[in-house]
């Protein structure tokens, strides 16, 4: 039972976000948009978290910039384009599929295919028992 409760607490804690209640917008619809955009952008400091999950000062600043641009009337894509223009495509957690990122998208598939071919060749070359 203790193991189950410990695992449950770890799962609950891992879904916590770093957004300070003072950062939140008063309009719930705009706040949902801001959170969705924040979840798509990588923290430049942490590099393995979205800015929605990060406690870094830069992530907090970016969350505030996102909220300010949403309040001024920018669309979601305009906000994302603004951040990408400042920090490059590295900030996108899901980079677009294009020539420069094709290895990111197809690399895992190629490695899996090579592994599968290796396994098949290994079992074909084994002597029959």
C-alpha cells in the first residue's frame, strides 16, 4: 500500500506546473490559450521542460510575454512566431517537418528499422537446433 501511495504522489507531483497564480490572466479563455502556447514552447534554460513547467526566470518572463501578446490581440501562431523569431526553432517542442529537421522526425524510425533488420538477420543466421 505504501508503494502505491508513493507512486501516486509522484505522479501527482509530476503534473504540477510552475505558473505563479499572479501570472494568470483574469479571462479564463485567454488563460487557456496562454497555457496551451506555453506547453508547446521549450524552456531555453532547462531544455527538457516546457516553459509552462519550468521554474527558470527566463521561462517566467516568456510566460508573461505570451500573456501580454495574447491580451493585445495576437493569435496563437503570431505569439509562437514572435518567440521563435527571438530564440529560434529550438524553442519549439515539436519542430516543423522540413529539410533541417527531417533527421529528428525520421531518425527514430530509421534506428528502429535497422534494429528490426539486425534481429531478423541474427535469427536467420543462427544454426537450427
